[in-house]
């Protein structure tokens, strides 16, 4: 069987789905690798390194799609809403497609993929279980985003992060507050602490408290309790507007006391809750920074503009997307390991083993045999239940 990796086509995307070091592991499970030329170049993986590890390089993108049984991408059509559609005519029936598909994005896109007849897997739908941990690309990218968010904020803030005691006096440390302590928020906490900032964090899931404290940060307790804060998979559940309104009220003082606020409070498949209002921004000291990691789904700050950096009343609000793309080498390495673990899971004896009873396969498969087969995606778009897959 052959895995093909086309060059990423989303404008500015620098990551690549497979790196040279995973090729021997793929060979062990009977998978040969073909790469479109220069696919890894911007992530620091030249063609020669792939060739040394035994990959075949092809100049023509169409030929990669024609030759491969499995296509692995970072941003497939779906998450690549700019240029991804151009790949659809290249898909072959029953070819396997793996990558970020944005399965709860737009139905039209998912139906385009279904019509092409590919069996597609969305890495976003990976279950958060111990078994699937090595395949969890969302956690990999989340950790990188959390790290990079702190560096961007530190670079923007007109103050130092650490305390400095110098002959010219003592500089007090910056105060950093993180809202949402999932994988991304926890990595932001760890990074802010390493840079010497006085770091605190808040999450509505009670389980997050211990994790925040284990990183040496202060957990901010708010006298407001979420109903069924987390689902069976460990994800936060959306709350009603009165809960969010109470949160905003209680967060106002905390936000005003900090120099940097990093927000990473997202709810899978939902618009992110607004936790910082225009008035709360006005209450911050000029020069403060808000870095909104929820920008892609509306943002946790009312003033966030997706993909942009804006300054309001002296406060800089950054809503940049895809921060993982700014660390393409390690992001690709982690992603490639996640994809390799997933491929080793679905390929047995040189054949795909797509057992729909397997939790990992059942959760991640989006389209198969011309249909949208994923129950969660069908429910999200209010499509009738498919008897065959349930
Ligand atoms: N393989 C695994 O076992 C695995 C992998 C990754 C994550 N997890 C678990 O999954 C859970 C979710 O982690 P994640 O990184 O996907 O989270 P995520 O990326 O969905 O992060 C969102 C965070 O924001 C919080 N949040 C949402 N709305 C909020 C609000 N209004 N106020 C405050 N906080 C709010 C959530 O509780 C969550 O912690 C965690 O329990 C994590 O430990 C397990």
C-alpha cells in the first residue's frame, strides 16, 4: 500500500503531514511513502532526507493522488477553505483521506468530499482516550499553540515577563491570566511560568484545578458552578447565557488585574463563549495584551477580529489563527507521529482494516461509499440517522 503526501496548498501553510523519520515505521507496517516534491521544505525537511529514508518523490501533484491508496495531509479540503477544493477532482473512489477536515464546518464541503467517494478520516474527531492518545493531533497542535501564544504575548507586551533585580532597581514580574485550562491552556501556563510571569488560570471544569496547581500556577476560583461541566469524553459542555453572564461579571476584576490574558475556552463544534466584553477591555491597563486562541470560532473576547491584531483603548487584542503553523518543524514532527500511529492502527497485512465497531475508526471516519457516515457529524448537521452505521 502507498501513502501519498501532497504539498500543503493553503496559503502560508508550512507544515507537512509526514516527516522523514517516520518512514521506516510506516515501512514496518507495509506502507510505502510517496511525497510531492518540496512538500517538507518549509518545515525544514528537504526532499533528499525523504529519499534517504526510502520515500519516492514525485513532481506532479496529480500523480501523487493517482498513485496513492491513502492521502495524508495537514489541511485537507474542509479545513483548507481557500485552495482545498482544487484537490477534490483528484480524489479517487475508495481512496483513504486523512487530515484536518473541519468536520463540523460546512455541510456543503463535507458532502463534496462524500460525493468524491473517498473514505475520509478527520483527525479532529479522534476520541480523547488513552488508546488514541498517540494519534491525537488536536492535542499536539494545541500544545504548540499554547506555547507560541505566550511568546507572542511576551513579544507584544511593553513589559518584561520575569522579575529582575538590577542595579537600576527591581522590575516587577508581568501578570498572566489564562482562561481555559485544556491541553492548550496548560501548555500556556507552563510556558508563562518558565518565562517568570506570575501566572494564574481559570477553567469551569473542576478537574482542571489540580492540573493548574500542579504546574505551579494559582487557580482562580469563581463562585459560579457549571451544570454538567464536562461530558463523558472530558470536553466542556456549553452552558446557558446566564452562566456566561455571571462569569463575565466575576472575571471583570481578575482580567483588569492582569497584564496578559490568554483565552483558550472552546466548546467542540460550538461558537466560543464571550468571556471578555468591550467594557472589560476598557478596564485593563493600557499596554495590556489579550491573545485569543478561540478566535477561529468567534473568540472569547468581544473585540477579537479573526486573524487580526487590533488595538482598542491601548489594549492589544490578537486573534491570529493557526499558531502551530509558526513552529512548522516540530508541529510537523508531532503531526507525522500522530498520523503514523493512526495508519498503523488502520492498516493490517498491507490492507486497510476498517472495522466500524472500533471506537477510533468509528469516531473519526466522516465519509465512506459516497455518504457522510459519521453519526456525530450527521447529528450536527441534522441529517437523518444512517441505519447501516449505527
Ligand atoms: N487522550 C486523552 O486522554 C486526552 C487528550 C486530550 C485532552 N484530554 C482531556 O480532554 C479534556 C478537554 O481538553 P482539551 O484540551 O480538548 O480542551 P479544549 O481544547 O476543548 O479546551 C477548552 C478548555 O476551555 C474550558 N472552557 C470551555 N468553556 C469555558 C468557560 N466558559 N469558562 C472557563 N473555561 C471554559 C474547557 O473546560 C477546556 O478545559 C480535558 O479533560 C483533557 O484532559 C484527554
